[in-house]
C-alpha cells in the first residue's frame, strides 16, 4: 500500500521500493490487519524522498523505516509528527547513537570552569564531559551531536536537575582530574599568572547539567528508535 501509493510522487522510488516494502512489513507483521492504515502523505512522501539519499547509513535509514511503519499503525499514528521527517534528515549517525543513549535514561553533562581575577573576577569554560561514552566517538563528536539534538529540540538541558546515579560522584571526580594538573601548573607559576594577567590563584569549578528528552523528543525517540 505504501509503495504503490508513492510511485507517482517520489522520483527514484523504484531503487528502494523493495527495501521499504520489506522493512516496513517486518515492523507491521504483528499488527492486526484492521489496524494497518494508509500513511499520511505529509510524512510518507518526504520521508521516502529523504530515504533515497540515506540508504548508505544503516541507522538513519532504519529510523525512516520505523517512522513509516509507525504512521501506518493505528496504535502509534497519533504520536507521529510531520516534523519527524526533517528531524531525521538533519541527523547524523553520531546524533542517533547519542539519542539512543539518552532515550534509555537521562544523562549528565559536566562543564569545567576556571574562576580567576584580572583583577575583576571572571570565568572561563575549559572543557565538557559526559556521564556516558560511545565507542569510536570522542567528547568533541558527542558535544556536536548533543548540540544538534538540542537545536532540533529533541534533547534539553536542565541546569537545576540531573539524574541521580550511584556512580555520579566517581564520574565527576574522573572529569575533574583531567583539569587538576592544568590548574596546579597555573597556580604554582608566577610567570604563567603574569603572562595571563591573573591576580591570585585560579579555582576550578565543575557544573552538572541534566540531559533529558523534550516532550516531543520522547515521542520522536519512541517512534523512530524502537527498543
């Protein structure tokens, strides 16, 4: 039904039609036939068009397939939003991998700040870290991914709220240790402080921020990243 209805609307559909039919059918195999409905053209057409250019990225293409299947399931259709197509289109694989982590549970972002006097008091941000790691992705890639997820309003930061977890203290101490030697070198070198224009000692502060899904992000993650 999906493929036949899109053949006249999507250029190049013949290249991926069999794949769409297979992957969407797999997701709908346990759905009662009377619960399978016609997809919304505002979702199906642009999603399929975008999918044509995303076939080389397994995770992104599977997100499109999940979105299409959810829009054809009467039980999930009301939670599918037309904006989801553009959200996926503007995501990279690292974005999706970070989203999978935050979907499983809220995480924590650590921010290292130096307090100094020049002679007025000032602050300088010197590093970000996170309560999770993703294989093959360093903190810079994770930072970029979170920035994009925030831009898309899928993820939000909560400065006064973060998830409580047994290892939070250990994670914060590990993050703090990355900057301790740097601060010590500044504070024990009068020449360095003169060159930087710093009066007195530099103090290190670590701030915690909770990373949570937005209300729309909850629906997006549940629809497009099942499991």
